[in-house]
C-alpha cells in the first residue's frame, strides 16, 4: 500500500510517501502562509522519484488542531486529489504526527503544543508508553505553570521560557502522517467522508498510536 501524506498544520508545509508503512520520500518548505502556493508543487516534486500518483492507494491528511487556513488547504487538496480516483482520505490527528517525531528523540514526559493565535496554544502531555491524551487550550505561560515537574516543551513556535525549562521546535511531517495512516488504516478509513472537516476545537482527544503489524 502506498499512502500520500499531507501536513499543513504549521508553517512547515510537508508532504510524504509511505510504502507499506515505511517512509519512501518527503518534501517540506517552511514559511508563513506558503501552503496555498507551494503544496501542489511539493507533491509534484515528491512524485519525481520512484513513484507516480497513479501508484497511490489512499491520501492521509493532518486533520488538526493547527493553522485554521493551513488545515483547510491541506484537506481541500487531499479531497481534490482523491476524488477522480475515488481514493479514501484518512484523517490523522496532528498531535499524533508530532508525537511520532518526539518519541524518536525523548523518552521522558513532555508537553506538546501547537500555536493557536496570539499567546494561545493547543497543548497536551505526552508520556512514554501512553496511548491516549486529551487536548486543552490556554496561553503558553499558563501552560508552563500547570506542569512544574515537566522541563521539556515541544511545539511549533518560540516562546520565552523560565529557568529550568527547555523549548524545542519540531514540526509534523507528511511521511509520518502517511506512516500513521498505514498502521491505523482500518480505524481511519471508517472516518473517510465527503463531509470531513478539520478539527479545531480545544477539547479534542487524539490517540498516540503505536505501530501495528499488518
């Protein structure tokens, strides 16, 4: 199975391919509001390799939370590409894609966040071995105060940090979205619908999936 993954939830617009759950290509470009200009050209670049779009079996898209405009562009593009071939569009929670990266680098408990607007962020805690976490919404400084025992905060925007705390910038990637979609295909394909919309609300719950054998 070849899955095209799209992530436009942050300023890092990214697309990637996963073949049977393994990354076989990724293209990304960083910049504010570049998704509308660069997304299709990134997809074209991605298929100038060993695969063509005709090989794609499904399209996975980061469904939120994240940039309001970016998420809509990503989903609209996924639907537009999927329609002529009647491909399933698989909605992958953005925090699952971010956590996929984080768990390759950190084993300890961390706080993940995605910029919402002004000083507000969506956030959740991520514990090693945890499979489920709720998403909340607050100012970043309030979030830091809520977790005195957590020293590492990982997300898509810079904020000032108090002494003893560290912030690391990380961004979801298209190939990771595709990999997660493969390993959770049976669950996600049930959510495929023409009425599929981005998930913006702060009370969402996402699942940090572990890899499943298929």
